[in-house]
């Protein structure tokens, strides 16, 4: 029996199956298929768990009539013994049922987390442009929990339906009039609670959207807390968080009102049913149509039917919540991965070959340290993205699933369909760009002709805003786990990050918080540079690797970098004279085009545009640079 979520293959893996995300309903059916045999097994155990509750009232009535009323001690003893046996049996089935239900919950919860994680890894840098960060976190956490809750209530619901049917048959055989009364209560509850479910779903959706926005805001606040304190922005962002928190509370309150109405309706209708059964049952006993034991059994069944009715209401509520969560989850899981598998015979990237970016005309010679200078940082950053085969950044905001509060019914469905269309168009544009000739060639091979994982292993791009994940210092420096201690120490030395090792208690096994909290901005940047160096890539692209360090540290890094990467192709995006002084070649970009190429000194002396990009008031003159240690 499955007792842990199944392995979720990457969406880039050939033959990997994606969930059916056509509608929220098909999405939920996919989750049920992931359960395998757990749903029928838990439902069967739930049915067996209900045996004492179904057989118990009849057995008590039989014991009263045949043991107490007839004054037969042996019949009374037999009835009590059988009641004890089925009680022990039901308790055993309850333990097994709850064990399987916990497994169901884990499969749904962590299976959702696995799918979201794999989808995030497959989309990579495209994901933040398609959906807010808080949305992804909310799906992985709270929505996965809603799916687990749905699996649990479904098993109990199946058992309660069968219980309702069996009890109704027993009551009908005992008294037709009372049986019809019991049978009418469930459909009446469904009819009366139906109109309340739509506003409940509406406000649950608003609450869920506001929760994801609040998660995004809290993530941003935590990540930038050091900066906020420095500029005195804590109160401003704290006020924003408080206002959005109140919005979540208000929408939750509105949803709670409708949920309370459904709960009250279920309790009211169940209570009325019990009262009517009691009233009619007493009259039939007085008329001699029922025995005392039959009346006790009927009253017990009437009370027992309160549980199925409450379960029906609970099931409706959890289906509503799960449907809202499915709408959110499918919006992310339905995102298309733009990268396509290379189906033709793909060549390997040539080693030690010239790299050419056809869009800018820039060329990078093998084995040399080349630096890119541009008056427009976006142009040089775009060039670095092209070299790493990253899709260009878009000015479009992610298409959110949040709908205005006033939209309901058909208007809400039309708006949701429109947003789905916009998301598909965004996906289509990325897919078309990824399928084209990339325009960056290594030797005579365009990057689009080579599998993406080969490109990423050969050409490593360290962005200007890289991430540091929680974990040990060793895992932060060498996430691949292939570096020796000597190579890791050498990377730290080159990045002038020795103080990072000293700042983390425990050395290599010391813990680093999420986002590198506890380290200064310069320490984080140097740790990321050391991580990029540890990759030992054939081609390394660094984007502003020293923007957060002081001049003395930058000078050390520049000198050590040239030595560390000697003989391998290294491309650095920077306008720092201290870095440029150690470059073998320099490429000047103007309006995205490579307009000049040469040594730093030659360009500084003969190209006024280059001087305008590089020279600052505190920059050394060419003569001073010669004497720079």
C-alpha cells in the first residue's frame, strides 16, 4: 500500500505525466488518481468502522425486547456479548481507517508540494513572470492541506452514504412512515443548503487570493528587513501588512457567516428530524404498532443520522474549499514549460571555441577574460541572459487569479476565462521564442540545437540578483556536491570570502538562513561568486559580481579572478575600472550593439564613449592604474 507520495518526475523528463488541468474538476480527479488504492481501502475501513453504529441500535432494541421485556437472562447476556464484540471490531477498524486516512492526507499534501516544486524547477526564471511568489507558496502549503482534507472527508462520506442507506432500509422495514421521514431529510438538506454554497465559494476564493498576496508581502518584508530598517521603512511596510491582514480577516469573516448558516441549517434540520421521529414513534408504540425495543432502536437511528447529515454538510464545505484551491493550483500547474526537447541528432557544444552573440555582434575568444561595458545596464544584462539561454525579461505583470469582489456567477467565469487566455498567450510567446534559433553560437553550433541541461552545465551565468538558500555553508557553496575541500577553499579565497567562513559558526557545517540573512550584502555577493567559481564551468558569465564590495576587496577579487580562471572563458559584466584593469578583452555596448572591442587601456585612451561609461570622479587615471597593486 502506498504510504508516501509518489515520485514526481520533472516536466522536462521524457514520458513524465502532467496532471489534467483543463478544469478544476479534472484537476481534483487527477489528485484522486494519485491516491491509488488508498481511497477504496480507506472507504472500506470506514464502512467497517460504522458497523457497530449501524448494528448497535438494532441489537440494543433486540436485547430490550427479548431479554429485559421477556425477562430472558440468556438472551440479554447474548445481546450484551455481541454488542461488546462488534464494539471491539469497530474500534480496531477505526484505528486502521485513521492510519490509512493519514497516509491519504500525506500523499495529497506532499504530492501537491512535489508537483509545484517540479513545475517551479522546470519553469525556472520564467515562473516569477507568470505568477506571484506568494501564490506558489500558498499552493504548496495551504492548498495542499485542503486537498488532503478532501481525501479524508471523501472516504468518510462514502461510509456515511452507505450507513444512511442501510439505516433507512432498517427503519423502513421497522416503520414505513418513519422510514420515509428519514429518507426525505437528506435531499431536503441538500436543496436548502445549495444556495448558500455559491457565496461561500465566492468569499473563500477572495480569502484565498488575499492570503497569497499577504504571503508575498511578508516574504518581501522578511527578505528586505535589513534594508527597511536602514531607510526607516518598517512602519510603512508594517502598515501595509496590517491593512492586508485586515482584508484577509474580513473576507474570512464573510465566508464564515455563510459557513455558519450551512452548519446551522444542518443542525436545525437534523434536530427537527429527531423530534418528528420521536413523536411519531411514541404514537406507534401507544397504538401497538411498535415494541419498546423498536422505539429505542428508531430513536438511536434518528440520533445516528445526525452524523451523516453533518458529514454531508462538511463534505460540501470541503469540496468548495478544494475547488477554490484547485482553481489556484491549476493556474500554476497549467503553465507551459517553454523549453522543448531537442529531437534531432544534437551536437555537443564545441570546447574552447569562439562564442558569438549575433544580436549584438559581440564575440568572446576562448580561454580569455572578457568584460562587457554598457551605459545601459539592461543591455548588458540581456546579453548575459542570451549567453545562458535565458528568456528575455518581460515588462508584463504576472496574471493573477484574484478577481474583484463584486464579480460573481457568469461575470466571474468570463473574467477567469479572460485571464486564462492572457496566461496562454504569455506561455505561447515564450514557447515561440524558445523554439527559434537562439542567436548565440559556440563555434558553429547554435544553443537551440543543444539540450538545455548541456547548455547550463557548459555555460554558467551568475546573475546580479542570485539566491542563497537555507542550509549548511557547504551546501550553499557547493550545491552539486562535487567540489573537493581544496577547490572550495580556493573559490572562497578568490572571492575574498574567507570572512564568510569565519562568520558562520560551525565552519562548513554551519547553518545559513534563507536568503543569507545574517550575512551582509557584500558577504552574500562574495559567497555567490565563490559558488559560481566552484561550478568549474567551461564558460562562466558573471553579472556585476563586485557591486556590493569596497574598492580594496574588489581589487583583490579582480586580481585573483584572472588567475583562478586562467585558460577558461570568463565573461564579466561590469563598469568597474578595478575589474577592467585585469581584463584580456573589453567589449563596449551602445544601444545593445557591440561598437568597440580592445584592451581596457586602449579603449580608455581612444574611445570617449568608453571613458564616459567607466571614468568616475574617484576613478584612477590610466597612469594610476598601472601602479594599482
